[in-house]
C-alpha cells in the first residue's frame, strides 16, 4: 500500500475543512476547532484514496473555477429534471416508457466517470446502474431512464448527460 504524503493530507484537510465550514456555517471557536479536528482525522485516513499524484492540482484557479461553474450547471440540470418529474407525477404518469439504455461516455479518469455517474443518479428519473468498458477502452454507462425518448445511444446520452459531461471534463481532464 502506498504511503500517504504530507501534501496529500494537507490538500484533503483543506477541502474537508472548507466543506465543514460550508455545512455548519458557524464561525465560533468551538465549531472551528471541532471542524479542524474532524477534518484532520478524515484527511489522515482518506488522503491516499482521494488525492492524485500531485496534491496541489485541485487548487489551481482554473480547476476551482470549473468546479464552481459545475455546481451551477448541476443545479440547472437538477431543476430541469425535478420540473419534468413533477409534471409526470401531477399528470398521472400515463405516458412513460421506462427502460435501460447503454450510453457512451467520453470521460477517461475514474474520478470524472464516478462524478458523472453520481450526477446522473442524483437527477430524478435516471439511475446509473453500471459502468462498463469494451475492448477498445470506450466506457459505457447502463442507465435506467424513466422515459426512454430515444434508443440511439448518442442521442440518448446527449439528452441524459446534457452539459454535465462537458462541465466535469473541465474539472478533471
């Protein structure tokens, strides 16, 4: 097993601590101290699984800007999916055609593919069931879609992934 290096622990600590502050939104001394202790404990145990070879890659301004932009992209897709599901629920769910489709994915890294799979699953009406790869190295998602509007993999992929894949590509690749 690979030994955890200090820059990886530091980067993980900073991310966890920022997340702690955003979740608690409290700046009292006790809350900040508790957040620092918890963030350090999490960083010590998870840094080797979380950080790539270079720990500072995530703190580059372009990547942070892409991550902030992705939050807004994801929220837009989430709102569209929720409105669509609300219309279906209030309309009686009569005209739906559920099914599982195979969608090609253009992302190469494991983190990027996992982020896209989770983003798809978090939007109502879709669940990523599996990530598979063929002999040529092309990745595919098997997605359960509540209303299969196209059986063409590329067209269905564009309808489901929308701007999510492009936003994730800016972060991870």
